């Protein structure tokens, strides 16, 4: 597919040389005009549109619920970034700009479905009733995750790029053999599609017809590498090479993400095998708080994507259709402020673990080498004043 190089004020929005850039399917100047291959149900201006293959009928209460999810998750994310900047977290991976992809797909899950995240799926964690403070505990270095995956059907965060896709396919093959009415969803970024683990997961899922949905949040940048250095074709088209369907959805449209993911999960549960969903979105912030995105992307690109903000388009839709008044929006803002204060307070109150706790729960049975290493570390700590605490 060939698409003209997108520009902002006449300047190309990517600095990659000699690249045929197809990775921005609609620009800010055209607003509601979406690519035919992009599933969109809500335009950036908040206009409801139809799609022949996907639709969704939401009650006013459900729309208000989605808006609340988006706002509260963004508030948690903003608080976490502030905490890291103040030295209270070691690092943080922001989801800013990707809220619709995560809330839409997260709300499509049933209680029986299992989700496998990367390290950025704070919105999906919210949908699975994981306490946000537990997310912060991992990045504060006081726990190994802090939640029970079996209780929430939400796996622990995975730092190794792409490895969770194999875990998800294995889990999907297990529930397939159990005959469970459930499916698995696994999240990863555009950069992870270049990893061998992801491609191996595609193969296993395809040949075993596993009930798994591969949910790729294409936020256009694999840290500092633009998408055109990952693939010469749209990512969703890769699925056809492995023998299962792929679809691209507007990742800033929570309605479309919900509708597409709901259908893909339904297909998986009914025995139709895997689906690859490419949620076409944008990382508004840094890759992590240790990253400086101004070194590799231009400001005009960021400004263009701000016009497609996932929260503002839902708010515009609600205003236009009189689904909420200013009092409702004010109440959500107040709830978000309260949530931010609560998350900060409880994060700062989290106790530090004893240094030797790192050796606990490594093996189920006694392990001689680990015991020896523990003794050596205990002796080292004892050389410091108060080192036994």
C-alpha cells in the first residue's frame, strides 16, 4: 500500500529518511476522514459513525462508565509520573494517549477470560480490578507485582519484550483442552512484533487454532525507532501470513476498540481461532520516564495527535447527544483528584521489604545454592550499621 507522506504545516512528521510512511492513516486537518481499513465508530470530533463489519449499541450509562474509566486511568498515570519525577518510583511506563485502546479492550473481557499484559497496561489492570497502588509497588521496588493473577485473571507485568505472547498462547491451549468458555488476550507494542517470541506465538496459535486475541498497541514508536523500521506493511496484515485474520482499529476510539475486541474474543471462544488486532494509537509521552522523546520525534507530530485525544472525543460525543451535563464532568474530575491523592498517599506509605526477602519464593523446594547466596548476602548486610533490618 502506498500513502503520501503525512505532513504538519507542510513538513514531514517523521525524520526517517527514504521511508514510505503509511503509519498515520488520517491527519488532523481532515479530522473525521478515516482510512477504509481503519475501524472507527467515533471520530476525533465526537461524531458517531457506522462501520459495516462492526457496531456497538451502548446505553448512556455505559458511555458514562467508559468516560469515567478513561479519566480515572489517566489520573493514576499522571500521578505515577509525578511520583517518579520526585524520586518515589524507580521508573514508570506511561499510557498517556493509549487509554481508549486499553479501556475498550479491557471492558470487552468476561470474568473467565485471561489477560497477559506488558508493563504499560494500567488501563486493562483497572478493568480487572487491580488496585493501582499495586502497580506502583512494582515500580517502587517493594513487591514483585502485588496481585494474584488467578484472582483477577490478569497476569503479572512482563518486562521481557514479547515473551508474554508465548505464555498467553500456552494458556489458551490449556483452556481449549479444558473445554472452557473463555479466551485469552495478550498485549504488546509495535516494536515487539520484530521479536522472535511474538512470531513463534503466532505460529503456535495458528496451527493449534488457539482461542487467543493478539492485541498490538501500535503507538508508532519502539522507544526511539519509528514504525517504518519495524515493518514495510501495516502490522495487522502480518496475520494473514500465519493463517488467521488481522484488523486495524482506531486505537483512540474507545467504542471501536470495545466492539472489535468483543467480536474477536467471541470468535475465539467459539472455536474460530486467533485474531490480531492492531490498535492504531500514539504514545503521547515518553517510552518510560528514563526516555527523552524530544531527541527523536518532532513536536508537530505530537500536536497532530493531540487533536485525536481519546478522552476529548468521548466528552464531545456526550455533550452533543446530551448524555451528561457539566455537573457530571465536574464530579468525575473531583473523583479523579481524590483518586490521585489516595494513590499518592498509599504509595508513600508502602513499607520497604527486608533485603533478604528477595530470596523468598524463588523455588518451591529448598535450594542449596540459593541458601548459600542468602547467607553470603546476610553476612554482607551485617557489615553495615543496622544492616540486619
